[in-house]
C-alpha cells in the first residue's frame, strides 16, 4: 500500500504494520466514530438502519467496546540468542477512560509471557548490541529539560534497579536505532522536528507567538492534518561512550548530550517524511559509520511529485548527505524517478538495498528492489524487476546472500525470499501464507520470528523458515484475550467472482454463532485508496468481525484498483473511478444475491471511507444505491471540482490524467454531485467527516449532507473537530 493516499492504513503505535503503503493507507476511524457517538448520544449512530428489523446478536459476539478495550501488542523483538522476545502492550479502560501500557518478555520456547515493566514512560525498548539481557530504551520524560526525552540502559534480570540514564535529549525525539562501534561505543540515531537552523524543536520551550497569522508564497501549505511551517523532520546522530565505573565495576554508557543533525546540511531535505514516515525511513550500518535515509526530492515541488531519493551520510556528520539515486548520481537507473523507501544495509555494510517506484507522480506504482554497492559510486543493481508484486519492507539474511521481503499478495501480506544476485525474471517464493505480516526478525536458527495479524486475531507470533514455511506458533491473541477467545479461522472465507473485466476477490466474514440455515442482513464493505485492499488482517478501525458480530454477514470485495493482485488490477482504476470499480461492486452484490442463501441482500447496508466514501456517494446516485436500506460514507469526495482543494496535487493529477484546467472533464466524469445523480438520491445515509481532514476537506461532507437534507433523504451528519482523515 502507498505511504500516502486518499485513504491510508495507519495502525496504532502498538499495532505496527511494516508494510507501509498504508501502512499504511488508513481506512479511517468509522468504527471509533460510531462508538464515540453512541457513548455521547446514548443511541446507535446506525439508527438509520432500524428499518432492517431486529437482529439477534450472539452472546459470544465481539462488541465495539470489547474491540477498543482489547490489548494491543507491538511486534515481538527477539534477543540475539533467540530465546526470548520483547513486546509492548497497551489497553484502554472504559472505566477510567485512560490507556495503560507495559512491556513484557515472551519465552519463544514455551510461549510464557512475563511482565518486564509497567512504566508508561518506557518506549522503544530494544536489545543492547549482542547481549541477551542488556536493554536500551527511550524515556518519555526528561528530568532537566521540559519536553525533552532521555536514553536509558537497563537489564532484563532486574529492570528497575539496574536502569540508569545514559543520555539527555533536548526534545521529544524517537525512532531509536543503534550500532556497536569497533571501540565498543554505541552510535545511535533518533528523529524529531528541527528548526531551520538545524537544532531540535521542543514545543515546551517555545514562546506563544503574538499573532496566529500564516503566510505562504509557494504551493503546499498544509499536509494531511497539519499546516506546514519552516520546521522539518530530521535525523539526529549521537554516541554513547562505553566507560568503566571503577575497579571491578561493570561497563557503563554515557553521552555528553551533543547531537548532529544529518539532514540539515542539504537544503530542503527531510527525513522521515511526515506524516507516516518513521524509523524505517533510515538505517545505520553495522559498524556505526554510515547512515542511509530517504528524503523527498529537494529540487522538486512536493505537491506535484512523489520523487524521493536515498542519501548516504557519515554518522558523525563530517560530510554532507549525498543521494545515491538522484538525477545527478552516476549510478541512478535510467527512467526510475518515483518514490524511494526502506533503505537497509547488508550485514557486512558493503551493500545497501532499497525499494523504488518508477513513476514520478504515482503513489501506488509497483516498488522494485535495488542494491547499491557502497564503495562504488555507479553500481546499482535491479532485482526481480519483472515480478508483478510490490514489496513493502526488506531485510537481509544474516549471511548477506538473500533478502526477505514483506509483500502484499492476494489479500495477505507474506514473506518472500529473494537472492541478492537474482535476475530480472526471478519470481520470489513466499514462505508464509495466511494473515498479514507486521514485522519479522532473523533468528540464529535461520528462522524468522514473525509478528502477524489476521481477521480472527489481533496478534500472532510464530516462526517461519524459507523453504519450510511456518515452523511453530508461539503466541496468539485469540487464545489469551477474553474478548477474542471465540474467534478463529472459520470466522472468514473468501471467494472469486466475474468482475467487469477479470476475476475479483472478496472476503466474507460471519457473525458469531453463524448458522448457514438462517439468513442474515448484508454489510457491504468498500475499501479506500483507491489503490488499496481488504486483507487478512486485524484493524481497530474497520474491523470486519466486530461489524459482523452485530448480526451481519460482511462482504468485503477487492475490485479494480485493489493492490496485491498485480499491476493491471491496481492501475486500471486511474481515470475510471466510477466505471470498472462500480461495475465490479454491482457484480459482487449480484453474485452474493444469487449464490449465498444465508445472506438477505434486501436488508443490506453499504459503508466505505475515503475512496470508499466517494464510492458510497456515487452508489447513492446510481441504481445500486436503491438495493440498500442505508449507506454510510466517511471522508469521501462529493463535488468533482472540489478535488483541487487537496494538498498532494500529484495524486489527483495522476488519477485524472492531467491538470484541473486542461483536463477538467476527467475530474467531472464521475461526479456524485452532478444533477442527474443527485436526483436519484433516496437511500438513508450517514455522513461522517472531520475538521482536520485536509486531504478531503470537511466542506465535502457538509455539501453532501446539505444536498441529502434538501432532497428530503433521511440523513445524519457526524463530525469531529479534532480528528483528521484517518
């Protein structure tokens, strides 16, 4: 999935998804919105659907409250010997209206979980070098600097009493990455906002300005949910010196507090790139000497292009960062100008692998694997160039001979093995199958410790090995969390049907206590993107199971525009927003009506967010809209000409084959607000929109609601003044 789109998966801090497309592509907080309104109004937001009749919900059903309150776990990070793994958990309480968090150790042989610390200030806990018990972490507070953070060292044997502060950081910095140098020091990287002069930005130390006015003299004044300023994200490097505390004492680490801004040396560089950029946008070599990072192309207007490059810079900042694949770089592959991502050094530090798209203005273009040789300025090799899949994350095997790719494939996220010398026609083979991989780490055994999720579980930790597949399951949330204990693989199925021009995939998710001899109303899911997909994954936003457990059968198709099924299906939606995808959805509805006797399509609801919200609005004004009892659109476009008010103009200009002034008819071809469509509006509709959505401004939701009300269509507007697009 793309790193930014009309609708981006952006899972919570504690449910990290490595495949960033989306991550990242967030299919917005429609569920959370409904629950919030329910709590506030003491009524169901879906009151519009009372015409559906009474729905009997099983006593074992997953409720919205249980979904929100269920534990959320980070990926499991193994220690060097592969005996135990670290992971964090957060949990929301409806009684206290607060979230608690803690860190635990997972025994990889027995699956036993032991709490390590419940200090909510501890974050980014990771292993200290090659030690099996030493730990490094970010402390979210700073005893000396308001708004600052600290780096601490501790040990699993006695986390509290062995902990000590190793470095004071002047701002809310995060994204800790480390490498042990030849002398035993720890070179580290963190990131945060930077002032134009290169110093770290700390909101707590900034005086309140006398005026709130903004002034801009170039394009790109706001992004997703933020008005842009002269500040930018930057990577800061530092060193923890290894010292002895005295005769017979153990080694200790300390820092003089100095940090070097590695991004500020070149005008207009920024890394990680907001709002979804994180520590996967940069890497440090195993010897701690070199840093690689991604930055948007500094010479191009960011509102009009997706281009970004991979830069190399010494950790000590002794030289300015240099792009290895920029327009003037000697090794840049010909005609490859799109977004670069996921730089990662080989274990020996001699090579750097990364991903890059070809098109300079298409966020969902296919990513291809490239490998740069560090000591050669003009050597960049392409691997598996003709593979019709788009990797989202990349890691080297311990011997440096292969790469392991996390790749979306047929509504799942799977791990694939790719030899480092693979040719253009090589087709990688997956060694994981079901679910969606969130993170993966190599083990001494040659296996990988995989953190995953699926439709039926929020977290599974298992081991897998190239050539062998899954070798063992260590932990599964649906076996330990009370709210999830009745969930299992049988809760979901999938089917293919004939779409507009090819076979189309769809999920079908059953309510608890499902009885095939009975009938259930339909909940028809439409995903965002538009280049996105419904995957075999868990979500705290659009969770198939919690909707199904309100008494529906959920059908979630992956029509034209969906990712993970090859380039053609993804690319064909461009300039066809209301044609091929709409036809695919109509045919899916017809297939369900004609083939699933347990689904009552005469009592159906359709819901979608972002592009899915657009499609709901399009359906409202077309024949399919009359087949549903109610519709729900979240942050969708409505007025065709309003698309120009978005911030990343390259998105619209790609999707509609040109600029607003030269190709306006393309923008208007599929206009839900056209009179001929408005005059068909008749189905009750819930409209959800957020004030901080600068991607698709709230005026779109207001315009839609105004029209529905003036047309006499039963409708409700749910808005949030402090929420954004996702």
